[in-house]
C-alpha cells in the first residue's frame, strides 16, 4: 500500500485571512510605489540650492522596501498553500503564472535597484519596476475574477444537476 501525504488540501482557494493579507500587502506596496512615483516625477520643493526632490521620497522608498519583505514571505506561503495545489488540476494556470512572473520580476527589480551601481541600469530597472508594479493589480484582478467566474459556474452546474 502506498503511503499518502500527511495532509491533503481539498481546495487551492485561500482562506479569508490569507486572502485579505495578500490584498492588503499588495495594496500597500502599490500605494507606496505610486506615491513615490508621483513625488519623484512631478513634485519638486524649493531647497537651498534651487528645486530638489521631495524629502518624503526617501521615506516612501524605505517603507516600500520594508513592505516587500513580509509580502515576499507571504508569496512563499502562497506557493505552498495556493499555487502548488492548483497546478496539477490546471486551475487558472495561465493567469496565475502571469501573476507569479510579475511578482518575481518585481522582486528581482527591487533587489537590482537596491544593489545596482550603474546609473543606466538603475534607470532601466526603475522604469521596468514601476511599469510592472502598475500592471500587477490588473493581472491579479484578472486572476481573481476568472476564479470567481469559474467557481460560480461550477456552483450553478451543481445546483442544476441536483435539480434545485
């Protein structure tokens, strides 16, 4: 007799707390990133030697980096709890893979921005990082909306089959 796993996940759907934690973490990263982008691109303050970047930029960047740490930890937990159980039955694989690739590119881009010394590379990484950061919510919403649509269709089919 073949031994089975110690536990079996019946659904790759996240629990309420885990789902809300992912949404809050992504929202906070998005908001700090957008706030930094707005200040960096369009806001200047008058300094002792003329116009300069807003002093809140550095604090937003630090907060953004700080928020990335628990978000990446949560992403690791998400792999075990959500991604792997849904991978074999091919549930929302394409949209989920796009979200994962975007997250990986954002993490690598953030790491590169922190450590890269070459200014040309930093500029390229910066633009690609904020473009991917602005695209991620649409990818995540598409993934969630598709899953909800499929779940509702399955529930309707089950009710029809049961004769309700």
